[in-house]
C-alpha cells in the first residue's frame, strides 16, 4: 500500500478526534447538587423554624442582597448595585404576605477577618438605610433566637 494514502486517513482520524473533544467540552458541565445550608446553618434553621412557626412567619434562607434592596441613586446605579450584587444574607424573616420583617446573619469566626468586617459594615449600613432590621446572632441557642423576634 502506498504511504501517500495514509496521510488523508490520519487527517480524517485527527479531525474526528478533534470534533469529539470539542463536542465533549461544549457539553461539559462540572456541577453537582449540594445542600442549601451548611450543617451549622441547618441546626440554626431548625431552632429558628420552631420560633418562627409560633408567629406564623416564613423563613427564606440564603437570599441575595440585591433581591432585598434597590438602588435609589439612578446616576450612580451600577456603582452601588455592584456593592450588593454578589452578597447574600443567611435568613430573611417574612410575614405571610412575604413582607420582609427582618434579616438574620449567623456570624461565626469567619466574620472576624478585616475583609469580613468590611462586608458586614456594608450590609449593616445598607439595611439600615433601607429600614430593614439586620440582626446578628452568634450562638445557636433558642433563647437568643427568641430575643430577636419582635
């Protein structure tokens, strides 16, 4: 057999391999489901739910700050929107009509870094400006949870 015939066969084979590789990359999604809350957050949620149920309140976990606050400065909208766009709060407590009553942040040792304190100050000021109480809690204790409810 002539060696010149191998060149087109190798070319076709390489083209097929390249096509398969590109197709697989196009359909590659490296995701897996995970629980919405950490173990600590879930333990807190269970106690929080007991108290919230007494008031007939609804708990919304892991809500984006951009879903709770709107930017009122239209001239500098993007500047202020970017400050809240990637942030979330741990729990939002709502009445039956989903009117936000207050927000809860479950703080732990990760909130002691300089960056975390800066993020926390931004949230504190933003929620205060919007008139939404932000309540910070560190201990997973039903008595402390009861104290944050009106």
